[in-house]
């Protein structure tokens, strides 16, 4: 019996240049997780770090607790302790901000799943230290949203410049061209991003 390709593979393969990129990559499946505050902290922790360094600090962070830490436990962890395990002062404060926001305003999975992507991004970026990119990573890697395009991600930019022979000298035009190309990938732009990251071997550190 013939194996039927995933719907997203069939859709992305309509783009001939992208189809060539897919030929040597496995079909991917999105994960959905409920500890939203924790994975948001992981995204902050991994910003601008290599995968290896991020994994080391994440392990040290989790070792501070006997189980997955609650928002209250994170907030009760001193900034000095968070800096001691390798976080910058800014990231330590941002993780406290996430914990405080979770306690005061809520990051309930049951509430967030009812919001659309832009509503979630607007909600999360109220937290100091959480920008659009971090919110997009949460949509992709924690909530499992299928149609997110991280246009400002360096790895995505580098991969698309290579695959589509884009001119990188004009940042504004590059962004416009990336958005134009990515529009044809909808409603599976998250999968497209994942394959572009794998193509560059440059996946973000999100936990």
C-alpha cells in the first residue's frame, strides 16, 4: 500500500524550490505542551545562545527544583541564584516577569488555545522581556500552531536567502520578499520554518 504524504508536505511541495529542500528531510510532527510558563522561560533562557550552552543552563535551572517548577517557585528563586547558574541579569529578571505575569494575569492553556495567533502574541508581549519572536516560538513549539512564520528569525532569513537567492543588502525588501514567498505556504508556515531551520541546522533554543 502506498504511503500518503502528510497534507503539509503535499502543500509545501507545490513550491518547487521548497520541494527540493524537503526531499532529504523527514516528515515532522508538532508538539503541544501545557506548562506554558516553563517553556516561555526556556525560550528566554535560550535566546542568543548555542544549543549546547542553552541545554547546560536549562539543566542547571531544572536541577534547582525537585520537579517542574511552578510560577511561585520560580518567583521565589532569587535573582542571584538564577545568575549563578549562568543567566544574565536581564534574563533572570525576565523569568521573574514571566512567573509574576502567570500568577497575576494567567497563562492557562485552556484560555490560550481559544485565542488566535495574533491575540496570543499581543497578550504575551505585555510581559517585559517577551518580544514577538519569543511569542512566535511559544506558538510553534508549545501550542503547536501550524501557521506561524518567524520572519525576523536569523536562521529563517539565512535559509531563505540561500534557497531563494534573495538579496540581503536591503533589510526592508528582504523582509517583504520573505513574507511574499511565505504566503504561499499558509496554512502550514510553521512546518516550513521547521524545515528551513533543519536545512540550516540552526533550530532555536526553546526547551
